[in-house]
C-alpha cells in the first residue's frame, strides 16, 4: 500500500500516455483534477492485488467515448464518480475499492478521482495493460466477469443504469449508443466484482508500471540522456520506425475516432514509409511494401523523437517527428480466448496474422 503524490501523477501522465497506444484520451485534464484533490488534503491510496481483502467489492470507473470529443468538450471531471454513485444506489451496496478498466490514457487518472471523492483505495492493476476502444476488450470480460449491472453519467447530471445485459458485446452497443446521445463522452462504472474475480482477471501492477515509465522518461530528460531509450528499457519494447508525419486521415464514426496516418522515414528509415491504422488506438503498423511491423494486441505507440512525449491519435498532425515504439502485450492478452476479442480479426483484419513482438511486457517491472 502506498499514497499517491503529485510527482507520481506527473510520471503517470507520461507512462499512461505511452501505454495508451494513441488512444485512451489525454491524461492531463484528469491529472489536474487529481492534483486539485491532493492539494485540498485528500489522500489516495494504492493497494496491490494481494492486499485487497477477501470481502472487497470492486468496480472499474472511467470515461467512455471518443478522445477527440474529450479535448473539444470539457466535462465536469466527476462524471465517473456520478456513475459509480448511481450504480451503488441501484445495488444498495457501497464499493470498497476501484480499479482502472484500462491503464492507457485518461482512464489511468479517473480511478484516482473516484478514490479522492469517495474515500476508497485504487487497486494497482487494470483490465487491458494498455487501451482498447470497446468495452468487451478487457480481461475482466474475456475471463468471465458478468458485464452488468453498470452505469453511465454525463456532464449534465443525467444517469443511465444497465441492469441486465447478457454479454459485453451487447453492452458495448447499448452503452455506445447512449454515450453518443450524451454528446460523445460519458463517465462509466461497471462491472461489480468480488475480490476473487479481480485477482483472477486483472493485469497486475500496471499503475506502478506506468509510473516507472514516466519516471524513467523524466529522469532521462533531466540527465540529457535519450528518453526514448529509457522508455524502452522499462516497457520491454523496441523501436519500429523513425520518421515524420506526412498525412493524417481522421473522422468521428460510430463514437470512435477512426483513420490512418502515414509516416515518411527519416534517419535509419530514410527512403521507407509506414502506415498506421487506428480506431481510437493504433491497431496495425505496416511499411509501404506491406511488411507488418506490429499488430494489435501488441502496443503501437507514437512518441516525440526528442522528448518521448506520447502523441495520441486526436492530436497527431502533419510535420511531427516521431518514433514508433512496439511493446509486447501482456501475456493475458495473447491467449487464444483473448485474441478472439482483441486480435486483428476482431478489428476487421482477418487476413493479418498475429505474430507477437519479442520480449516481455514491462520487463524490468
């Protein structure tokens, strides 16, 4: 068990941005809210999976919708808190702990907001080890946790409770439709979980890992060393490509930011090109000759070539000079059962095989 500090939040912002694989939303606004809570005297505690009691009652809390909307429309900041309170009223029971649905991007910060408002600890883990665009794409759902009851809330105080939906794919369709009607972004809380379910299905230690990534990057910057190298040491990743963004196609479709970006190689990749397809998150990276360098569920992350600052799909633009990182996915995402839900076929690439990147996710963690 440990207490969150502002320094940890600065590091988490960077690490979660990198693990967001281009999506998950920008952690910055959420960090500001958490910092405000800390400065108001609130304490936020982080528990490991081993430290949660057997009678714990847990849910995930975060934001649902397009990252593009999240930077164009500023919310109240406590939508996920309102969703969690609505779910508690529906269940007639208080939650004792909260866990991130995804460690990537803005949803790394939202459990911290819940913890500050509701006085409960955050569990050091999540359901993705990165970010994914759809609700069924987490290890809780993949490994058998029932998807409902659950709740959504918007910035205007509207709340919707989903009481009984058979599977997470159906919940995704219904919740996505409601989120679109809420303006394209909402706070969520689901599913309710026991301690046994969390221990069995969560990817452990990802809050700590994200903080370690951010600290390594910040330390490298301060020492005038290479922050990209520092991030790779912690994540277990590799450089896939080095270049300049020359084209971005991005559209909001069905509640997702969908599109592709093209990169012209520089330095060691001069004369080559790369195309990255994305659906909120980066899904597949292939060269101009058709060679596939990495594919979901492995992490494809864009960072600034000098600072290793993560570059998300809603802010990527022409002229940015980037390094494309490939980070091996957590082992829980590589099983046949998981690949049915988060492999290339699930995203519309039936002819693309999944050949795992070498290495171990968070190898120094």
